[in-house]
C-alpha cells in the first residue's frame, strides 16, 4: 500500500504543478499549488506531519522531474 500512496501523491503533485504552469503561474506559485494538493491528498488519507514527510519528499522529486522535462524540451 505504501508504494501506491507514494505513486499517487507523486502523480497528484506533478499534475497540479503542470496545470498551474499552463495557467502561466510562476515556478514558485506552481510549486506551492502542487505541494498544497499533495498535502491535502495525504491529509485525506490520514497522513500528516512526520507520517507525510517521506511522501512529500517524493512529491517534490516528481515536480523536479516535471521541471527537468520542461527544460530539456
């Protein structure tokens, strides 16, 4: 189950980050949107504070991957 949550939160954060970028928001704003959505998703699953930390780190890495893809294209 952990791997499914990890994968889901990465998908949530990177999708919302990309959506915010397509709305012409800055990288920082888009990052905040992506991370806020990841936090909300984890909160709905009952994962907050320390329990959410590893998943949020994965979310940050997923967003960095999206950004890296944009830079390479």
